[in-house]
């Protein structure tokens, strides 16, 4: 049972790292989050 929860935690941490990396890539680009959201809402 412990191994299963550990695997779930590892997967969650991996997802969090992916999200952080994506946010870092977005922040490198000059587009602001607000402008990005407005763009996606228009489509």
C-alpha cells in the first residue's frame, strides 16, 4: 500500500514540475498572462 501512495506522490510531483516548467517558458515570452487569457477567450 505504501509503495502505491509513493508512486502517486511521485506522479503528482512530476506533474507539478511540468506545470512549473511550462509557466517558466511562458514567463520567458513577452506576452503577459492576462493577454494570453484574452487571446484564448477570443477563439
